[in-house]
C-alpha cells in the first residue's frame, strides 16, 4: 500500500509516509504492542495520528481514538483496555 499525505503544514511523499509508519511501528512494538493490543491515542487531526493508526493496523492491533482531554469516566475505560 502506498500512502501520500497532504496537510496544510506539509506534504509527505510515499517514501516519507512509509518511513514514518515504520518508525511508529517500531515504537509501538518497543512498547509491547502486538496483534490484538489496544492502542489508545488522542483523536487529534494530525499526521502523527494517521501514522499511529496505520502502524497499529499493520501490527494487527486495535486503534482506539480517545478525546484529547478525556473525562474521568472515559479515562477509566481507557485504562481498563490498556491493562
């Protein structure tokens, strides 16, 4: 799969996109993310969120977007899924 991303701030070529995704995959793996893990990420509209989503999917993990400032109830649910 070839990914090209354009935002108001920057353009990522296919090569740059793949590099960013692979770097994020390495980071997630070093944190113990494996197939079936839940990767909880604040759902901000940024390139980092895109790279994390694609890296999690490639690792077979579940991407769980969360509000940037979760309520205490939402944080408890996030913590439960990360245990």
